């Protein structure tokens, strides 16, 4: 009976149900990722196994398909671990990269990590017969990997909103004393000192048990969570003072890099062969993903990097002498009642932007970065080019932004403040209908 039950379970996991027909795009994508990463042929993704290698290749393929730059080889960046018996275990990390737009912050990083490996397989004797059990690891940690992939897609799609660059790393050999994250920080990534914060995604599929954020009581990251709790969010994590589960965030603590571990915590099927995709709550995972995306945007756009020391008060950086940076406002400026800069770009900038004829004829295109101030009365003033492309494109971007309608001003501690912003204005030439022409990328 045990053998029959195991066989049916393994076969059933790869099939779709009628309920899948009603899934949204993100839920469908996450189900597909989990199905691939917890499939029986990966044999539990044990560190150093062919299953872990196949998982690394899948993560690489999906990152590339989402337009994320992958800076590791197709099968991952390989490293070795010396075992107690003298053998060397070979594992791998997968590293993706989305560049930020801010010339002063794009060489600083927010890193999003997720554990790649799991426990593998185990042969047990039942009624005198050897039975192989596969530790599929659907929640531990195909769920975190699925969320990392969809988060990478969202960040790449909205890269114009990120001042810092974002790294996405699937860490191999996490079950081997977090070897992949240690190797990345100490041997692989030469700019580890420029990582301002780490976001760890590990076991996120059982949201009915709760959704937790462990920051090791970091004051700055806790402040970000409090700030987000004041906005409308699909779900809010419970900040916990106790570590829910040891994971790759520990290697970042050792380097004194602020880190947060998002997780739904331990669950009855943890580290068993019952950890299959049937136990996952994908609708809750989608809500968690939206929150983690908002958290990532906020951290990536902080003017001052979060401090590792909990007793160090955050410093509010001002872009000008008496002006508060957009992301440092308690209540951000609103354009047409939206705090999202893309609303300003879509509903005003790209609506009225005209491609200069000279630039069209000369084939000039690119991204113009414009700094400006939102005054206490909502007027846009002091627009200036932070990074230009050509005199014609720079002038057109400035003209449209200077003509902006009034905003609702930003506030700090309830008081209106002058607020600085930077927006990227894209000029892209296209061919329309087989004839030469142009279009503005929106």
C-alpha cells in the first residue's frame, strides 16, 4: 500500500486540474515554476546532484526569458565544498542582475536570495523492501525560488522605478551550512561591500500558517515595514523577534549587511516526502509577492542605506539644502492622486512629449534623467538634466516636465515639504507599418 500510494502521488503532481483554468498570470507562472523545481526527476535537488544542476539551469533559463541579465554560466557559477570524508561536493549559484537608473546609487545593490537545494532522496526499508523517498521540496524551497523568479520579472518590467540595482541569487548548497551564500560573499562577488540590504525568500507557500518577517530587530528595516503598513497592502507580515528558520540571511549578518527573511514558517510536511505542490496556497503567495515587491522598491530607493546597527538612527538625506528626497517622505507627492511616478510618465509626460524632428532624422534616441522639485504648493520647479542624451531630447523632456500640472505635495511628520524627484524619460525610434517612423517608448 505504501508503494502504491507513493507512485500515485508522484504521478498526480504533474497534472493540471480544472481550477487551474481560472488562475491569473502570476499564479499560473508560480505553479509552473514549482512544478518544474519540485518534479520527481530532480530527485529532491540535493546539493551537488544532477537535480540541483537541472534546477539551476531552469532558474537561469527563466531569468533570461524575463529579460534579466544573468551573470553566471547557464548551469550556474560552480564552487566546491570539501567534505569530511575528503571528497569534494560541487554545487552552484545562479546570479541575475537588473541595473538601477540613479547614477549615484546604481552601483549599490539590494540582493534578493532564495535557497536552490533541498534534501534529495532517502532509501528506507518497509516490510523488508527498499523504498526510495524523494524530498520534493515544493515549499522548501521551490516556493521561494518561484517567488524570486516572478519578483525578478516585476523588477525588470519596472526597472525605471529602481534607483539601486537589484541582484537575484539562487544559492546552492544552502543545506550544507549556507555554503552558496558564503561563497558568493567571500569568493565570488567582489562588490559585496556595496550590498546595502538582503531579502531572503525561503518557504513561502503555506500562508495560512502566517506570513513573517525576521529582521534580527534591525531598526531601519523595521521602519520600512512600519511605513508600508500605513499603505494599502494585500497582506502584511508579522515582524518576529525570533528566527523562524535558519537560512542564507545568516551569511549576510556575518558580513554586517542588513537582511530580512520573509517566510510562512515551519509546516507539518517540512523535510518530508509530503512536501509537494498540493500543500501550497498560491493565492496567498501572490499577495505575499506583491508585498515583497513593494518592500524591494522601497529599500532600493532609500536615499540612505539601511544601517546594520539597530541603535544607529537612520539619517534622512536631502538632495538639496532644504528639500526632502521623494522616498524619504512619510507621505509621498501625488500626481492625479497616485504616488507612482509611472502615473506621471503615462498620463502627462508621454502624452504630451514630441520627438524632435532633428533627432528623428539623425536617429538619436536614449533615456533622459530629469531632476526636479515639487514645491509645498504642488508646483514643479528647478527641473534640470541629471543625465542627458542630446540637446534636442534634453530640451523636450525639460519642456514637458516644466509644464506639469500641480501635484499634491509630500509630507513629513504631517507637514508639507519641498520634495526632490528624478524620473527617466525614454525616447525610442521604431518602424511602423514597414515604413520609417518613430514612436516614444512608454
